[in-house]
C-alpha cells in the first residue's frame, strides 16, 4: 500500500516531537531500513500486527506498506496527532491506543493472533518479552515476535550454551521457540543515536515439550543463573528436588548453569514435575 504522507522529519518537527530520554525515544527515519525490519516477520499482507511504541510512526508506516492491519499502543501523548494523521491516510488499517504497553491487554484489544513488532526502550522490551514468553497458556496469543534490543541483549536472547551471553533470557526464549538474530542496526540509524549498537531478534513459538510447566523452568533458571558462577549443587540448593533431578538427568552437579543446554533445563523440569 502506498501512503501519501510527508517525510517523518517534517512530521516530527511539525508536532514538536523532541525525543524524550525518559521515554527511551530513539527514532528510526530511514524508510528502506524500516521496510527491511517490517519484512522480518515474513509476508504481512492481510496479517494483523501489534506494534508497541510507534512514536512518530516510521515503523508503523512500513508495516502498513507491507500490507498489515496494525494496532499500536504508545505512551507518549505527544505522538498521537502524528499517528492520527497516519490513520487517516490508511483508513481501517491503523488502530491507535494511548497507554503503557506493560498494562495494556493487547490480546483482548486485537482479537486475532498478531505478529508483534517493537522498537522499545530495552528495559520495557525485556519486561514485555519475558511476559510474552512466560505463563502456562501455550501456544501463545501471538504469531511471532520481532523486537529491537540493544545488541548485547539481543545476543543474550539467542546465545548458545557455554558462552558468556547464555543465561536466563536465552533459556526462556529458546525453550519456547526458535529465536534468531535477524539483523543488526547501527547506532547512527537512530535519531538521536543511542550509545550502543542495536539488533532485531525474531522469535517464532514452537511446540511446548510435554510435562513441563513454565513456572518450573522459571524457578530453575532464576536459581541457576542467579548464581551463575557457582556449581549447580550450590545454586539449585533452594529448589526442592533439584539436586535429585540433576542426578536422574545425568547432569554433573559440579557443572555451572551456563554449560547446561536448553534441552537440559527442560529435562530437569520434566524430572522435577514427575516428582
Ligand atoms: N517505533 C518508533 C521508531 O522505531 O522510530 C519509536 C521507537 S522509540 C525507541 C520507543 C517508543 O516507545 C517511543 O515512542 C516511546 O514513547 C514508546 N514507549 C516507551 N515506553 C513505553 C511503554 N511502556 N508503553 C508504550 N510505549 C512506550
């Protein structure tokens, strides 16, 4: 879909959208880059997208250009007039909500399973990611996640065991789906540029392994990586039954959390739940 709209820089100037540090605002203005990000979830024609933190609407434009119907939630009320202009230019294709994404019930508001796309301040992005990956209901209410993070956080999400980056976020993301680093984005692509490089992570939900509750994976990973330099026999001491489960799974209790694979954590959880 072609959108007859003024350049984003003009929209930002006209609505006085000076980037707010407190809201973690670093805007993307390069249409080609935004189109590349909008291609990460796959073809979007007739798909529904939930975009968190649209700001002046650069990524939103790209998602609409790609054929999606987009629902957005934005905390900064200053962005609403710019988003209203975009909604007028794309009738029926953009639904705008003002509010905090951490408190917004997107599943209820959207009604159909969306692809979720966001370029958010990293602390909000991480909190939302953990919320989307946890909970006992699976498969989830969303089709895929395409999220911009600080590159270092993105690397933690997709990290393999045995690396420094491997931790709780890696296990939470990878036991529930396939997580990949889709692209890196240079800091100079943002206005204003952040201090560090960014990267887009793409996560597609997978099948839930049998006999595992998410709460058990969360308890195990929180304990194991809470003291990641310690041996498992020390770090898992507070999780009832975990030391016996290590033995039953053939995982040496002198190992450290970062050496245990995602399948290893799933096997531990299954063993714990069998009692
Ligand atoms: N998506 C735009 C882009 O790529 O240019 C803006 C990205 S900017 C990094 C982050 C956006 O998220 C800002 O517009 C900010 O106001 C918004 N935001 C920050 N915290 C939020 C929250 N808790 N809920 C909803 N939006 C939030």
